[in-house]
């Protein structure tokens, strides 16, 4: 059995967590070996870095932020993602490199080329087999947030606008499956489920 690496991307509030929770139940029903994880985080060290990155009390330089995300990702790949893929699991991760390209490359004005190089090193060039991008506007993203906002979510609207522009460019230049998340929850879920299960069947017959 071959592993399949699937990434869920999109703005906060786009429905990634909701999709993951429902799809995990489907994977259990189908008895597909799987691992659901998230970024930043997904490992013991990664979760500690996550708390540093998202704490609103932590003010940090943009380069520091980008390197911390990459460090968490490196640990995530080596300790969580690769071992599961080697066992033939379907690995489903909330966020991966595209998020860093958008938030740090565009939002922080560090440039996507610099962020790409950092993440090539951090991931040892491991890229997802399937990427679902859940698309909503920055305004809708913030409107949907019901919990306390984290450090990045509290940034000014111009930061979120630059991030949106970055996402717009990236989803048209990288191999992603675009899902308009303003449709009904059922439509959004069914569309994403079909893409992933079709990829799994192609991979494993």
C-alpha cells in the first residue's frame, strides 16, 4: 500500500478543520489507514513552536517568524509525516508550504523565492500529492472566526490583503484543487472528499 500526502490550505475560517474532522470519520468508515495532523505543530517540538508563533504577546521580526514556521515544519516532516507515509498511510495535514509562501512571503513582504528556499530545505523537498485550497475572502475569513484571534489573525487588514493577493497568485501557479468554500457545507465537503478518495484509489488501485 502506498502512502498519500494530502494538504488542506486556505485562510482561517475557510472550513479546513471542519472538513478534516468529517473526512477523518469517512477514512475510519472505509478502514483507510490514516493520520490527521496540522501546522504549525504536528509533533512535540512543533506544538511548542506553535504556541510561540500564535501567542499575541510575542512580537517578533518577520524573518524570525518565517524561520520558526520552517523549523516546526522540518520537525513535522521528519517525526510525523514521513514515517506515516512510509507505512502506507493517507496523511492529511492542515496547512503546509503554501501557507508560508502566502503569509510570510507576501503578507510579511519577505518574497516567495526566499520562503520557498527555506522550505525546500526544511521539508527535504517533500511536497504533497494532493492539495485542496478552500477559498474565501479575508473579510469572510475574519467574520467566521468565533474563537479568540491569534497573533497573525490580529494583524491589520493590509497584511491580510497582501496575503490574499499571494494566495490568488499561488493558486494559479501551483497544482492545487480549488474549492469555493462559500458554497453549502455539504457541497464543499463532497467536492473535497471526491478529490482525495479518487487520488487514493489511483494510488492504491
